[in-house]
């Protein structure tokens, strides 16, 4: 059986990690999925930047539209983040009849209703487990494992950067700016930490969790 060919949008930390996992665990993934899963095409802002992954055999481009328009790509994995460009690319991939996987909680929180409606019309799947606490995973647990339960409330720590900063400040009496700089050095916080420190990242995640848990439309504007 032919392998599933993946088009990857973004080759940063998360994108590079995705390449590494799919290569390192290729045999086990094939066994479990029943088909091989290979990255055939990937887009990055720069092709000269040093990579955290081996891109041998992957067609590289700086134009993400080439990936979503590639007839050989079965699934588009969106890992560029943000709102507008990611929305445009995901909707274009859906219009091309491709399934989509995204870790972009901002995209789902703000445009998820539109994206899911478009996917339904095209008969494709938009998977977003990695958008919220992907290591748990919480979305699958709520949608499937707790499908027969009436959920009354949700509580938890959903922003690791904020949790790290507040814990260090409380336990060690450190200053906010100092801990934030350390979080950025460790890779916990982005170069622009606005989404984390102003609660926007948490609002994105809460929007998604509330929609799934309580059966309401995604309403980021009310988060």
C-alpha cells in the first residue's frame, strides 16, 4: 500500500521535531497506521537556515502555497502559527481536498467554525489534538473517553510558560523579567512572549476546550 504523503508547513522547532519523530519511529508508525507516513514536501521561511532535522528526500520551498497545491500531498500539517496566513493556507488545502492537521490553537479558536464547516463540505478531516495539551492528550479524552459524561467544569494548568514563570517567582523570589528571559533561553517562551504572558494563549485553549466540553460554538471573542 502506498504511503500517506504529508506536506509540512513550517520547519521550526515543532516542524523539525515532527520530521524527526516520523523518521525515527517510521517502522512502528507504519505498523500501527497500516500505511507508511512520509513527509514529501515542506515549506520554510528560509532554506539556508540550519535545521534541527534531516530533510533528505523532502522537497523544500519557501512558498507554502506550493505545498497545499501539490497533487501528491495527501495531508497538510500546519505548524506556522498565527491567524491570517495559516487560515488562508488551511482553507486552501481543504478546498484542494486535503486532510489537515494543525497544532495552531490560535487558528482553531478564532477561525475554527469556518474551517470545520469547510472541511465538512469537502468531506475531509481537520485534526487538532496538538493544539491543546497535546502530550496528555485532553481533546481526545473529552471527545471520546468522556462522551457519556456531563461535564460541569474544567480546571487545570494550560500554559506551561506562565506556570514556569509564576512558580519560579513564588518559590525563589525572582523577578518577572529575569524568569521570562530564562524561559526564552530554555525555549519555553517565544521571542515575543505576548500570547503567553498576557493570557492570550490560555484564552485560545479555553475557547477550544469549552467548545468541546459543553457543545457550544467556538467563541474566542468572549474568552
